[in-house]
C-alpha cells in the first residue's frame, strides 16, 4: 500500500527537519562570536521578527519575554522553512503537470 501524502504534509515534515537541523547547527556546534551571529541570522531569520514582537510584549507583561521570544522564534522559523519547502513542491507539481500535457 502506497502512502499518498499531500504537499503540505511533506512540507511540514521537511520544515520540521530543516528547523531541527538549523537549531542544531546554531546552538550545538561551537562557533566564535561573529560566526555564531552569522549562522544565527542566516539559519533562523525569524529571530529578527521574534525579537521585535517579544520586545513589544515585554513592555506590557515584563515576565513573558523569554516564553514569547522562544515561541515566536520556533513559529516564525517553522513558517519560513515551510514556505521554502512548499514552494518547490508546488513548482515541481506545476511543471510536471504542464510537461505531461505537452
């Protein structure tokens, strides 16, 4: 029996794998300061938006900065990796369907 997964299921799995690998590369592999910041910004670009939003929420609820930042960091970066996984899948499906018609 062959599993038929939709594109968003495949994109979710690949986004989770990519986010895990990015987290391991940033937080578990020792880097120098400048290299660490570079890897952090390149592999986890949602951190910029997470920091801005958590800074705004810290003014309202001072104790929640760490929880809000960590949650937003994971959510924004998962969304980023989902988009960069989903677009190639849809592009491949579109191109292959177009080529079949020819």
